[in-house]
């Protein structure tokens, strides 16, 4: 089941992101760290009703943020959609115990369906340049790679921006 996150979920969500960060670091993917995603950022996502959780039983096994807000880092990208009516995806994560089970696909299906229902023109996101698995994941879903952005607190390596027209 996918539902809007509640503030009572904050600690469980933070634990999930920390477990993901550790598992990625073990695979030499330095995408998330002690700065990102921060407790404050996750709390803000929840308060804005933009963070959604995937539950199995009573346990949160995945998260995704759907937001219409465009981060300033995205400004230089030559997006396919020329309007500002776009949905941005952030912080897609599934618990490492559940990697490879299709839960990220379910969360992206949810986000893309949400974008269609809300009449967004496209779905935009970024993924770490050093995470080829994620790049293949988005490209297999039809996303087009459009350019690079940087988040210096996360990594010296670029993040690739992707977009899917709806």
C-alpha cells in the first residue's frame, strides 16, 4: 500500500534512508551521506504532504517524494517540457532488504499515475552519475537524460537529469 507519510513516520523513514546510504556506500556508490537526506528535509517533505510511503504490513519499505517545486539547480537544464507544470521526483528509496523485488517500480508507477491524474506535463528527476543501476532503471521506463547538475554536499560527481513527457 502506498500512502501519504505522517509525521509519526519520520524516524522510521530516516532509518530507511540511513540503511540505504550504508548499503550504497558498501557498493561504492557515494550518493547519500550524513548531509542527505537530512531529518529536516524529510520532515519538510512530510509536512508539505509530498512524501509517500510504501508499506508491507505495518513496516515502511519504500519512500518517494512528488513535488511541483523546481530546485534552482535544475534551472540550466534544457528540459523537454517548456512549461513549469512538471512533477519532480526526489528521494526514491526502498529498504536494502527489499532491493530487486520491484518496489521501486511500484513507487515510480504511483508517481507517474499521480502526474497524469494531476495533469502535469512531465516527470523530472535526477540520479547519481556513479549509480549505473539507477540510470538503467529510469532509461528502461522511457526517461531521457538531458544534462548534469551538482550537489557539492553530496558528491563531487554530477547528477544526471532525466525527464519523461506524460
